[in-house]
C-alpha cells in the first residue's frame, strides 16, 4: 500500500470496491470514500476529490431521507385510507 495522494484515475486496492477507479466509486458510493479516508491509515485522497466525495455523500443522504419520508407519507396515507374505508374501500 502507498501513502501517495489518490486521484480520480487511481484504482482502489482493497475493500468492496477493489479494482474500481476513484471516479467510479465517487459516483456510486461517495460515502465509502469519505469513510475510507477517515478510517484507513494508508488511504489518502487528493483534498479536492475528498471535498467532492463529502459533497456528493451529503446530497445522497438528503435524497435518501426524502425518499424514506415519502414512503412514510405514503404509508400514513394508506393507513388512514384503510382506517377510514376498511378493506372494501
């Protein structure tokens, strides 16, 4: 393993994204890059790439939370519908 800064063209040499480029993982799982940069001693991302990963990770979390909230809103709607009208509807 090396201590040089990794760029978007670098390939991961460990973990579940082994063999993929940083650019690919930045798109697919930016939170993994943030986690690895904070927890894996030899994993050193270029600061610009790390900033992109943190920004993308935050956006993905927001989108995920919006999706989860929409599911709960849908379930609340369904529950209130069945409570109001029963199974017959």
